[in-house]
C-alpha cells in the first residue's frame, strides 16, 4: 500500500463574517424609528359629508312658470289674469310650495310687452323677491300669443 503522508493538507475553511451584531443593531434602529415616529393618516383628516337618502324619490319635473306683462299693465300667470297684487303673490307662493314639494328649482319666465309700464314690471319683480323666487328669466314678448 501506498504510504500516507504524515501531514495531510488541511482543508481551508471559507472565511465568514459574523453579522449577528449587525442584525441586532438594525432591529434596534427599526424599533426606535417606529416608536418615535408619529403616523398621521391623512385620509381621516378630510371632513366630508356624504349624501343621505331624503326618503322620497321625485322624478316629477315642474315646468317653468310663465308670467306676462301686457301693454295695458295686466299681469297674467300661467295664462290667468291676476286681479291684484295679492292674487299675484298668492299664486307665486303656491308655485314655490309646489316646487319645494317636488325638490325642483323654481324658475319664472317673464315676458313683458315693449309698451308695458315699467312700474308694473317692477311690481312683479318685487313680488318675486318677496316670495323668494330668485331664478328669473326675461324673454321677449310674442305678439302671436296675445
């Protein structure tokens, strides 16, 4: 048999780095930053009011109220001649209540004749303001529909 060498070549160990202390320090830093930082969820800071169900669904659309001021000074609402200003105000209040009941926006279309007195137009606008109708559209007076 072959002779064995007296000194066998010792296998070289791979050099290694002990990183356990590095891991300990990194975990300590992680814990430190978690404890000292303040977490502010920005989404909760937003104040928001979500729409609620009103309990009544209304698909009824109210047509705009048509008001005419003629050359003679007569005011007609929905083709009905108003006898005086009290009747005009009560008719406008009725229209406003109807629009509030159906969740519609009150809209009044005023058609005044060119020959109408300015004071009657001002009386009509004052009555609309007194009732609380602020959405008013002015249109031209149509001679064909007199």
